[in-house]
């Protein structure tokens, strides 16, 4: 699915952090995301996962739809596979509830195009009022809770969020959401860490933190089987396992954590393929490569893979080449992993001296 034209952004949470270069002691991040995860799309999702694993055994963010197109059928194999993914260090995020736009149609041409043509009627949260948006988010969270799955992020189908959906998200316990253009932090840093906000203290000069040391290089390990324990037989039927090289341990690398103010909207357009038609399949790969080049110094690059992409070998090969290229200079993180670490390092991407911008901070004197 390609990016929505003239996307209507509502950066309501705070100031925007533009794509500044990462400091030399900080590796930028790559989030690889599989969209539209449901029993009906599971074979294609497996193909996408296998294609990524042939390049690098990294943790992915899987966007799960609880009631795909209104279906209430349960799939024990599917749910067991998601259990295995969580055990193997992947992330499951809530991707709408039904992935269908059932709100009343608008008379505006832009809304008709986005909701009817661009999304093929799947922009579920594009036009919901706040009450219905809250109800569907609550149903989605309850679906995750019933299976014992933690959920930290919410991503609307087609990245389309109307006013009602944004208002519902303000009161939600999610720590992040994303649109096509932006990565949004939704909760204060204290809430993300599970600590109560600290009470105000009298203003006293504080020494600036020492420069952070580079993160340690992850140790290499021998490959091991995927966490899709219960669906291994299905996976072998769909695609034979190829020989796999050694990959870094699947874990969230830890960044340095000075105490900064928190910009909440990071400009990070998602790399995405348009597999719906032949023109999109020809144009979107070079467009994704160009966008990756433009974001070469950005703190975050997101690659979005959809089930349709798995049906086109040329797109899979392009995605593999792109991932291999990006991992030369970036560390792979889930979206939740990036959201938890980003507030601790966001100030480092701003212009000016590399100190927390606080009047309470004593600058070191010149020698």
C-alpha cells in the first residue's frame, strides 16, 4: 500500500523532531513491520517473515487484526504461532479491530478517495467518532488480554486516524502510534518505565551527564529455529527452510539514557511497496530506495511489508536487499523497543551543543 497523498497529520502530542543525523556514538534504528496479520493472511505473513530471516534474524513488529473483515473464527495454529513470536522476542501491536471502514461516507472528494479508492474501504479509524473509536480500541485490547499478550502500540489501518480516533488515543495506555509520516510517542517517559512522575524539586544546578559510551556490539550466535513453534509444519509446507548464517542475538540494544525533554512526533516516513497493480510494483521499489537514501542520517527508518508483497518475488528480493543495506548502519528494533528508548536520546538529534537544554545544568568550564 502506497503512502496517502496529502496526508492530514495531527501532531497533537508535542513538538516535532525532524530527521537530524544520529550522533557518532549512537547507531540509528530500523523497524521492520509486517502489516495485516490475521488467520486469513497468515501464509503470506509467513513468507514475508521467511524472506526477512534469510537476510537477518531480527525482531519484527507484527500488526495484528483481531477480527479481520469481521470474522470471529479462531485459529489455534495462528494463535500458537503468535505465542511463539512473543517468546522469540518479536512484538505484537494492535492494528485496528476489523480493518474495515464502516463509518458513514463523507461528501468531500478527498475523504471519498482516501477511504474508498486508496484504502479499498479498509481505513477503519479514518472517520469514527470518539465513542466508537474508544469502543473498538477497548475490544482490541480485551482480545489481546484474553490471550495473555502484551500490547504497547496501536497502528490504524492504512495509517488513517480521524479526529475521534486521535482523541481516543489520547486517553489510551499505548506508548506509541504511527502514521505514514510520523512516529508518535503517546505517554510520558515516567509512565513508559512504570514509575510515578517525580514531584517538583527546588531548582539546583546539576552537573551535565558524561558523554554516553557507544552501545556494545551484540554477540554473534548460532541460528536457531523460529519461534513459530506450533506452526512449524505449516511453515515447512509453505516454504522450505534454507541454510541460515549466524545472526546477532535477538534483543533490543540499549541506548544511553540522559535526561532530556521529550519531543513526541518524529518525522519518519515509512518505506512501503504498492503491490496492488503493475504500475505500483514497478514504481514503488525505486521510490522506497530513494526515500531510504533521503533518510540515511535519520534516527529511525521504518519498512512496512504487507501480505500482498509476498506474492511478488521481485518485491521480496528488493526488500531483502534494502534490509541488508540498512542493517549495515542501523540496529534493528521493534517499534515498542524504539518508543521506550527514543525519549532518552531524542535530544541528541537536535541542533546545538550536546547537553540537555536546561537552565539548571552547569556547563563544564573551558580548560
